[in-house]
């Protein structure tokens, strides 16, 4: 009876979480510490701002895991099934959508190259850098529309250009994007023709990197497709076999659950190892802030508003 009550409570909690997850949350963003940043990378799989689709997927996964885990326990009578259902709820989207994160990174780099080229074209007309960034918001590529809008909003809120560009780089969280931002930081107060030429060269370099990454991802996709078919066939056999009580009865004992746990861990380890062989390890950023340094930071941790004389300063106060 206690098991039925517990499963009912978990199923109810799962349904409530599903409704809340689908509706979303209006909570204000908070400042992240290093521990929260690591948890963000572990939860979303990459640094920087998570896409709305990925955030929605995580909320749905939590709700499905809370609702399906007790149901699987009740149906099979094997407590370990609840843990396996939770692992499947989070592991299957990670496996079957293995190329999604890399594709999104490539699309963002392609949008960065387009935006950089547009900045270079506008700067050649004699427009200042801040005004060029504000103008670029109207024609921002879709993959970077949110980040560019945030950058323009910070400049309009009288942030120092260096602080606004660094916040933009934290949103992108990419080593290639840091190369473009480094050029903008060095010439934040001097947008002469030299900056326009440098940005045009960087745009061409980013486009070449995008071309190479697309070729690499096309080759990796073949192996990922093989892994997905293999895992799909194995899971189909397991699910079909779970309807046969004589097949699942041995796993209801203590020894059977130990054997099931060992087999499941070995299966997950092999799939994770195969997935890691085709994974793309991001390069370390070159504009990563040094948390030990307090130079140029106000006491409250917020960026200072740009004064008229500061906005025209040709050299940033802090650059690493």
C-alpha cells in the first residue's frame, strides 16, 4: 500500500511539473557564481545562453521522469526500473540529438561572420562603432538576434563599450567569437578604416572555419547514425521483452537487480564512450575573465555607466 501511495504522489508531482515546465517561468535572471556556471554547463551541455528549445526540453524531461518512473516501477515490480526510466528520459534525447548542439554552434558562428561583415561595411562609411552596433540590430541574423539585441540595449543603457562587449562574449562563449571581440575591444574608441579591414578579414576567417566544421560534422554524422540505430534496436527488444512476465521475473530478486544494474551501467558506459569519440571539445576562450582581478570593477559588481569622456577613450582599461 505504501508503494502505491508513493507512486501516486510522484505521478502527481510529475504532472504538476509538466504543466509548470510547459508554461515556463518568469523569474528574473540572477548573477552566476563559478559553481552555478559548472552546473549550467552540466545541465545544458554547453556554456553561454541556452536556447529556448533546449530549456523547454529540460523541463519536459524532468516532468516525464517524475511521472514515468513510478509507473514503470508499478508495472514491472522492479525498483531499479524507476532509475532506468529516469536515465532513459535524459539519455535518449542526448543520444538521438547528438548533432544538435554542434549544429547550433556552427549556425551561430555563421551568423557571427555575417554580422562582422556588416559591421565592417558600416564602419567603412565613417560611422562610429557604437552607432554601427545599434544599426546592426535591425538586420541581425536570426541565430544571434537575442545576443545582438542585448548588446545594443547595454550600449543604450550607457554601459562602457568594453563591458558591453565582454558581456556579449560571455553570452556567445566561443573561442572564435572572442577573436572578433578582441579586435572590437582594442579599437572600442577608434573605429577607423583599420578596424573595418580587420573585421572583414576576421569575417572571412570565420566563414572558412564554418566550412571546415560543416565538413567534419557531415563525416561524424554517419557514425552517430549507426549508434542511434544500434541503441534503438536494443531498446525496442528490451521494451518488447518487458511485456513478458517470465522474462522480467528473474530481475525482481535482489541478485537479478544487481545483474540488471551491472548490465545497464556497462551499456551506458559503452554508448558514452562511443559518443565521446565523435564529440567536439570546445577550445578554451581567450577573453575568459580572471576572477582574482578586481581592476576596473565597481564594488557592487555591476558595469559602470559610460561617461562622455570614457566613451571616447581609444584604449580599454582592461584587456587580457
